C-alpha cells in the first residue's frame, strides 16, 4: 500500500510506494531532500516526524536515544506505515541548492600537516558553486567510486578548498598526495548534506575532531565578520602537530571578541599546558548548562556520538543539535572525510 508524505512548512507532498523509503520516493519524484550516505550513518536525512508512523529498515545508527525520543527519523531507512507529516528542519532556500556535477581543476595542493593535504579546486570560468557553509561535495573517481569531503571555506566565487586526511589505506588520498598531476582535472557532485549554519541568535558551541574542523572553518569564515553571535570552538586532535589551523584560529579569536577557541589534545605533548582528554568533555567543563545554546559537531562517529549525548545531558535542545559524522576513506568509503 502506498502512503502520502506531507511537508509541514511547504506546499509539496509526495507518494511513497510499497518497499520504498521516504528518501527513495522523494528523490524519485525530484524533491530537494537532504541526504548523504543513504545508509543511516551520517544523519544528513534526519527529519522530525510530526504525524504518522514509520518503520526503519534497521535501527537508525546515527540517531541517539534522545533524538529518537524527540521524534527524529532517518528518511533513508524509514518506510511509512501510514500517511505522514514531517518537518525537514531546513530553510526553503536549500531547495535552490540542488546537487549538480561539476568539472574542476586542482589549482593548488599543499601540506597543512604531516597527514592533511589541502586541495584548492577551481571551477570553470564564469561559474559559481552556490552552497551553505558546512556542506560537502563528492569527488567522482574514474572507476565509479566517490570520495566525500567537506568544503573548508566560505563561498567566495573563486575556488573551493578541501582538507584531505592522507592515511596509509586511503587510495584516493595517496594518489592525490603523491601521484596527482599538476593542475589535474576532476569532477565532483555538490553541494551535498544538511550540515550548515542556521540563522539564529543562540550562542554556539562547536566541537570538531581532526579534519572535522573543515566545515566549521567555513562556518566561522561566513559568520564572524557579520555577526556578534557568541561562538565557542573546541578542536580535538592527538598532538600539537595535528593542530594545522591553530595559528589561523588563534588570530580569529584575537580579531573577534565574540569568538573563543580552545584546542584539546588526547595525547598531549610534553610541556602542553592546554586542555586534554576528550574534546566533548572539555566543552562540557566550560558549559555545564546548554539549554540556551546551539551545538555543531563534526568529526569521527565516536566523537559525534559522545558529543550528542553530552549536549542532551547538559540540557541541550535536539532541535538545536547539528552534526556531521564521518570516517576516513579506505578501500570502500564509509562516510565523509
């Protein structure tokens, strides 16, 4: 039996056929729905179920108990058991940012850290990629595989920047670091994802792990010059050599009084006098009560899961919890890198 899905703040509705998920049906009917991995791991397709009943094909791995209790579902796994009304929890202008396939040239590559490579991609002359800070792209490889990377800079009309973690098993990353020809031509699809800065006045707590700093950097570049909204950023890495944006973030904190930055080391160097341990724990030590805050989390899945639980335990509102959980790509890609 087919069911109808109604969008709470839009005039559109669509039909979901038997054995389809909500996301499959919406994309089949050309709706601009947020999505990412399509396997339940990234939560880009997280929406709130306002009316009706669904069954998930498998327990939604990206959702915490608090999110489920608050009524959130994952469209990529959810199948209607009745007519539904859902809240996309996204601005209407995201409808205009439909993903497209783009050619680009690698304008520049350089090492940011011992295992992080910066790629600057130049779009064709006269073309501009419109995206929201925090979103990502999929690089399309010749063998049909994809590699997903957060855009590390705010929109500027000239180029997009990626931070590529180079791991021993990462085939694309190893090729990009050691074999890619100068000014190589690539293709990508984007913009993608529902992780982006929401317009609001709430104070923000940002928590990043490793190259999860990339989308948060794009948000900061966009937000700080035009808003006095308080922002506290916590960046967790292993050791000081991994703080590849430390000088830049320190300068931002000096230039913008509303912005505070704290690096956190899990394996601190000798003589380190800063914060240590789990990055989410460092944030909670400074912010025991988060009921008035918004939280943006980006990094490895274990860090994001712990950060989500901590945010909710500190009184945070699930509606003000935004995150991008990713793994680093090996032979097959499990998420955003």
